[in-house]
């Protein structure tokens, strides 16, 4: 099997090299890896760093947007380039640990799931968060998701979303920004596909440290969940 790791990146020069080192080193028994980095119009040298690393590693593919379009647009670009049997979304910072890949992909390899989410809430060692508003926002989004779609998940806005590739590629996405998460969750749930969760590690960063999500992204996420509940 081939695992496609999709990494949307925007101005992540401070972390992208270490992140790629961790992704390359992550053990994925039963699956080879391809790493697709989509630079979303960075202005801080992210492209230069990834390009240098990619020259020495054929498993890394770099695709560059000429202007900043948003995380969702970068993910949609990466999906078009993915050749794997399994697809995982990986942020370009260091909040999530690629050592969790093995546990995340195992249910799909074993044929026990088609979609797996990494849950920060299910790992009791995770005691920190990026701030109270982020914690409350994530809790509210998860509650709204479960109420609207009949799901029983604990962490809707998690970065680590893993899909059997044929499932994800059949979903028509229109997201541009951070609404990728609620859009794909809504469309998976409306297809009656059970989302399995696996505990994951989490090392949050603050807005001062580069976290990009803002309050309006939370409002957009709620609107996205409502919109797709009552439309196509």
C-alpha cells in the first residue's frame, strides 16, 4: 500500500524542515509513503527549504500556489496529486506527531474502517491547548457535528484526518480555507460512513507562535456544518 501524506504549508519556514524529517522517519508498517507539500504562496522561504530537501528525496513532491489561497484550496490541490491508497492530512507545524501514523492507518489497512480521525481528547496525557477559546471552539464544533449528523466523535477539528483514497476522491470539495474540516466531516457523515477515532498526541502552539486560525474561521465552520446538513 501507498500512504499519501498531504501537507498544506503557508509561511512555515521555522518548522517545515523538522516536520519533514519527522514525517520521513515515521514508521508505517504495511505502507510506503509519498509526501506532497503544497506551498500556499509563502513569503518566508518555505518553498526554498522544501525544494532543497525534495532534491535529495524522490518521495517528496512540491507543488506551489503562486498566491495564498487558503488551507482548503491547498488540500484540494494535494488530493489531485495523491497517488496513494490511503491519504492523511498533516499540518506543517509541529502540533501533531507523525509517530501516530502507524495507529491511524492500521484500521484502514486491516479493513476495519474507511475514515479515521486522530482524537486529541482521547489521549489523557494531552493537558495543554492553544488557548481557552480554541478549546471551547473545538468542543462546540464537535457537539454541533454530533447533533446535526448523528456522529459520535470527540474531536471534529483535528488535523489528523485519514481516508481510504477512493472515499476521499469521490467527495466533491469546495473548501478554500479552514472549512475543509467541517466540509469533509459533513460529507463523510451524510454518506453514512462511520468515522473511527484513534488517540493521538498533541503539542499546541499559540497565536504568537504562529497559529493561524482565527475566530471568523470558527464561525465559518459552524456555517459550513449547517449549510451541508440541509444542502448537497
